[in-house]
C-alpha cells in the first residue's frame, strides 16, 4: 500500500514512525486493519519474516520470488483451515483415500499420465468442442474435479473482501495435496483460459502427491524439474499432440492461433507452445512469437471479474461446492458449530447460511 494513501487516513503517521508521538490504542487497531497487518506486529523489535508456508515453485528469471503479499498468505491460510476441517470430516465419515493422489512420479510418461487425468476428469478434447465458451468448459472441469474428490476453490479476492483483489502476476494457483482432502485454489482474477490450464497443472501436482505454489510459465525450458513436468502434462491433457498434428493448418498467425484456442478451450499461448512441441517452430522463433502473442493477448483480454455477480452463485465456487455441502450438512446436524461453519464459509448471517445450503443442494 502506498505511503501516501496511509498518510491521508493517518496524518500523524510520520510522527509515530519517528517516535515523537504515540498512537492511541484505537488508532493502532485502525492502522493494523487498514494495512492488513497483525496487531501484535507493531510491538516487535524487528519485522517478522513472512515465508510462504508451502513449497514455492514460482520463479522470475529463474530466481525465486520473495516477499509474499498478505493477500497470498491469508488465502493459503484460509485454504489450509478449510482443508483441515474437511480432512477430519472425511476421517469421521469413513472416507477411503483417493487412489490417484501420489499415483505418479515425474519420471512417468507424460502422454500416459495425461490420458489417466483426462479419463479421471472426463475432460476430453471432443467434449470441449461442444462447450460454447471457455467459461462453460471451466465450470464443467471444476465439477468433474469435485466429483473426483478434489476441493476446487476459485476466487479473485481474499476471503469475501471485494476490496482485496488477488494479483495473477503474483500467483496463478496452488495445490494442497492430501489423500482424503486434496485442495486446489485457482486465482479467479485470471482469464478463463488461464484458469483451465492452471487447474490441470495443479491436478498434475496432486497426481505426484505434491503440495505446491505454482508458476505455470510456458516461455522457458529452464526451472524446476517438477514444474516443467506438470506444465507438459497439463499441455498434453488440453492439447494432445496427436490431435494437434491433425488439426494444425501449418501457419502460425493470429487467426490460426485463435481458431485452435477456441477448439481446445485453451489460451493462444498454450496453442503456440504445443506447435513448438510439434517441432514446427524453432526455439528462438517460438520465444519471439510467444512475447508478441503475449502482448496481443494482454491487449485483447481483460482479467476476470473478481467482485461482481450473484453472491449465492459465486460463493460456492470460492469455497468449493463439495466443501460447502459437507460443512453446511455437518452444522445442520450439530456436529460442527455454526460459528465455525460461518467462519470457514465466510458468512455472517444464519439467513445467508441457509440460502447457501439451498444453492448447493443441502436443505
């Protein structure tokens, strides 16, 4: 947050920082709330070091990304709390571990792994050709993943705070691997095509049983070996080379990229990468074309709407329909306190809780 913005709300900030004046308790509480800073942090001698609490595979120029934002950290913590509740719920309910979690390794064949994922999620290229839009394909993919036992949470904001949008340039998604409660979070502020690729990329992480904060960059052959493997699997799931070989018309231009992207319901950047994988474009030419296409895409596409829409439609997507059904049902029988259910669902009123239950099919 720019200091100028904080100064406007707290005119005495410089005096507090230099020790010539002291804030009141209420002023300090307001400062903590405004800057999303834990209240106790202001009483420490030195600022705490905020590390990402899960393996971080994001890179910029092959270097690790440091200093995670409070938005990213809070999003991970919220998802970890939901996963912990759902895992305990699954244990009490006698659920069996999911067989596909940690069923592969990065030494396994990419095409074979991709085929197993396509079969598990019922997400074939032929089916996607019937989806009118990327949004339709994404929703069907989310439903299939949840039917397979994966908690899928898609949101472009922190919790329910529409004033705290998530930045896709900081992260696209992450996976929290668990045999009983696997969880995938997708940054809903990204484009629908990007969300589809990220979701499959995170599924690949679950297939090897790995929790990870991901990069999903396609413009480099260097970097973490696991990330590169998950990218290759995701690309093969969405655009199988055998299929592309038959569909590709031999030219690399905007019209052809758009046609193939619509056919497979992916981004043109994924299509371009698969054309390179076919051996139709040399690496240097691919990198130049990738950067040119990236500029074109950024000029044409806007980020997803992270704040609008019907609350009772978007909230189940933010918290996972599977999770919402489980915790609402559990609270209705008295096994979970309504207070805890409200907190994990991000609701405050009983009326909202009841309406959410009806939305996800829990009376």
